[in-house]
């Protein structure tokens, strides 16, 4: 590509990036102010609004009403085909940095909690959505994706219904001043356990699909991934933490993360991503695994968050949301059967996760309000659900119709969280929530 072509391509990418950042920021704040929704809901909605489901449909309607064909081509002009690869690359980079940060902030002390409520809710919060997925999976596969491997599709559907959105849940708790309450601690602990199980199963589904469901290669790859994880936890992570404490800890408290350690950190991060890629699973898993080996060093976590968290959440993650929105064609669900399937998926997701977590909490003596609050938070899919859904699309385990249905499910379950939580919160906790 010659310099002039590169400049033209860069111009288009910058225009798109600017629109995405502005739309995500605007709709996130509007949703929070007027609908009392967490910022993530508005940001996800912004991606769908910029896609064919809303902007595309509006432009086509205007083109027909006023006989101006050029208006109908507006979405294609804003997000032309030739820049899709570049925007997808930006979104992937955003996920790498975000999953690295999620891994660093992943507190293993939650996994060691022996609370009966945490254990019960985590078990029922995984088992019941799985049963719901097993119940509706055969019909969905036969009707909408008969050409995909049934076992892989079924496993992936169960994971998509079971996973919770730990990062978004954390943001919701922070926004509602509930992060230091017993309710917040129990929910985060439970979500941590469920997300570990969900990510492991998603990794297994990925390995199976990339190996064309060859069980021999699957066992070899799982063994290699386990060895890599142990290497990160027992050798690479401790070495990096020791190096940080010896050379950078004191300076970082005053001036933030030094550039020399940042360079080392990024090299190690990208190397971990490459390892998981060559082991047959997506690079984002490598970022998450690498992050988990550093979570014990609070100084590194704080220095990274202070320097990069805002940029990742404002500039990069919305690109992923928008790419998801551009692939979501709500208008593509044109038959009664398709909308019935969408309603069935949403019902299974809510009954399985919300119902399972509520039952698990009540079983251990929590009050109806406490159990409902825990269940409402656990029912949130948001970002982690969308990541899983996009993985399924890339693995060709989902058709465009099923992808759209699952995106609607992820958005709807996230949008339900705020209103349900405000309704169910015990009176003493409602006083903490900003109006």
C-alpha cells in the first residue's frame, strides 16, 4: 500500500474511531442518567445503534420516503468494507488489554471462600443454565444451525447461557456504592468461580472446534495449556513480581509505572497471547492467563490501572462493542420462528441463571431480597457474554441469526440488572445507592 493510500485508509479509521468513542460515551451517560442503567449497557447499545439494526434501517426508510438513494448508503460510507479488518484489529487489541486487566484484578481469595452461599449459588448458577441449554439446544441446532457440529454447538450454547460478566458486575457495584458490602463480596466471589468454570469450558470448546473435535489433539492441547498456566503461576509471575519489587516499587508509588518495566510487561503479555494462539485457542485467553499471574502484586495492578484503564475502556473496548453491533442484524430475524427462538434463548438464560442463583441463595438461608439481589447481579452477561458469543461466531459454531439472538440476550440480561437490583435491594443497602 502506497503512502497516499495508507493516509486515506488511516483517515477513514480515525473518523470511525472518533464516532465510536463519542457514541459510546454519549449513550453510556444517557442510559445511566435517564434509565438508571450501568454505563456498559449504553455502550453496547451504541454499537447496535451504529449498525444495520438501527442506523441502517433508519437510512433505508429515509431513502424510500424522500427518494434519496444516497442516504441508504450512509452506514456503508461511515463503516466501509475496506476498513473492517483495521477496526476488528483495534477491537482485538482492546480485548487483549481488557482481559489482561481483568486477570490482574482477579482475586483468588474469592475462590477460597468457604461460604455456603457462595458455593451454593455458584453451583446452581452453572448447573441450571447448562440444563436449560441442553433442553433448548437440540431444537435450535436442528432449526438454525444443522451444518455445525452438534456437540460443539451444544457446549458453546451452554457456556454462553452460564457465563456472568464479572468486570461489568464490578462496575455496577462501584456505581451503586455496594462494592464493600457483604452482598457485593458474596456476589463477586460467586461470579469469580462461575467465570473461571465458564472460561475453562469456553477454552475447551475453542480447542475442540479448532481440532475438528479430535479428542487426541484436545488432550495434548489441554495438557500444554495447563503446563503453560503452571509456568506462569510458578515461574514467570513470581520472577516479574520480584523484579518489580526490587527495582521499581518505590519509584512507581510517586511516578507510576516506569517505561522500562512497561516495555517488559508488554513483551511478556504479547508473548503469552502468541503462546495460546499457537496452542490453538484465542490470543485473549493468553492475556487473561498472564494477568492472573500478576494479581498478587497490588503495585503493578494499580500502576497499570492508573496509566491505561481509562484509555482501554474509553478508546478500545467500544470498538469491540461496535463491531459486535455491526454484525448484529435484528432485522434479519424476519420469521415468527426466529423471534420465538430468540424469546426461548432469553427465557432459558433468565430462568437458568436468575432462577438458579436465587434458589441457591435461598437454600442457604438468605432473605428473598438478598437472594434476588445476588441473582440480579449474576444474571448480567454484558461484555464477557459478548466475548463468548463473538468467539462462537469466529469458530463458525453460530449462524448470523443465532449470533443476533445471543447478542439480544446478553444486552437484555444486562439491562435487567439495574432495575431488578434497585427493586430487590434490602432497605439498609438502598440508602447507599446514589439517586
